[in-house]
């Protein structure tokens, strides 16, 4: 994405700093507001599986069930917006890596669909991967281990020579800073 930015050597670090500074300032402000809004801490931190701590905090702060619902809907809309932005960003990053021949199955993920001018395969792959990682909480540690090992196996299937040498620490004949172009 940096290659699409004007003056990337200056603007990308500024954008990263602005992102971190804005997130830090707003996080501190929200943490302070939440701290002042809590009236019954034991109810918020109880291990009751049927309670939702953010809803309890908002209910204690506003004193209104309707106000709590409205604020939770606002939070939900913000989360949905951030989720969509994240999926698009990660899909574009995966596409850029695939285009440069760094990821497994680079030819599939490195193309842009001409009709919509979007890297659909990369977007779908990263979305399914994110949903899979998110679903791990519903399963067990065995599910996580299987998911990670399947990714390692797919990397080894696509580029077994590089993977074997990289695992052995013997990669000296290739400059890893420059991605390998596939023809």
C-alpha cells in the first residue's frame, strides 16, 4: 500500500505515528471514562457466563437500558466498520505479497479480477483464514495446532527447497530482501 502513497518515505511513517498516537490517546480517554463509570466492580468482574461486562459498565454509567442498547449498537457499528477495513487491508497485503512471489500459490492470489478490479482470491482467502482463527475460541488447542501446521505444510508444498533450507538455517545463496519473481 505504501507504493500507492505520495512521498512514501515521509508519509508512511507519519501515518503510522498518527495511527499509534490517535489510538493511544483515545484508549486512555476511554479507559478513564470506563473507570469512572463503574459503580459495582464485583458485578462487572464476576465469572457469570451470562453477563457481558461492556454492557454492565454502560448500564451502570447511564442507568438506562435503552441508552445501553443504543451505545452497544454504536459500538457494534464501529466494530463492523473496522472489521471490513481490516479484511480489505489484509487482503491487499496478501495480494501484494503474492504478486511478488512471496506467498504460496502466488499465481492464484497475485491476480486482480478485471471485472471488479479487486484481488478477490486474496480477499476470500484472508477472510476465511481470519474466520478460522476466530473460530478457534469455539474449539480447542488441538484445532489451533492443526490450523497452524496445515499452513506450514502448504508453505512446504509450494516451495519445498526454500522451506527445507530455511528451516535448517542454511539459506545463504538467496537474497531474501528481494522477492523471487515467478514466471
